[in-house]
C-alpha cells in the first residue's frame, strides 16, 4: 500500500511535508508508511482517498489506476494544498 501512496503523491507533485500537514501527522510517519514500515490508519486512509478523489479500494489493491484514468484532486484538497504552500513560502521569505 505504501508504494501506491507514494506513487499517487508523486503523480500529483505533493511533498511528504504537504501530505503530513493535510493528514495531521509527521513527515517521518509518511516516510515509514510509504516504505511499508508502518500502517496507515483507517481515518487517514479515508482522508487520503477523499483528497485524491479515489476509492479506498485503490489502496487496498482491489482496483488500479493508469495514467489515462487518474482523477482530478478534490477541490477542497486543492484549497488546503494552496494554503500549505503559501504558508511555507511565507515562512521561507520571513526567515
């Protein structure tokens, strides 16, 4: 499951740091999940599926995505991603 999460994150050009903020967890946890060294919680799996606008079954191995059928990211997620990126830009500019 970790590889699928990583592949999807990279497809949408989302950093581990951004994903950690969206899921309200640490970057190290995201890294461990992507390496299949930790399991993702059911609640974070639901958040992830909602953010990427895909079925939870994709992560559990019951369906597959190809480059031709990757869905658009949920609009609410895009809003949150923009806020996160703006926040880090502000912090970088003011340090």
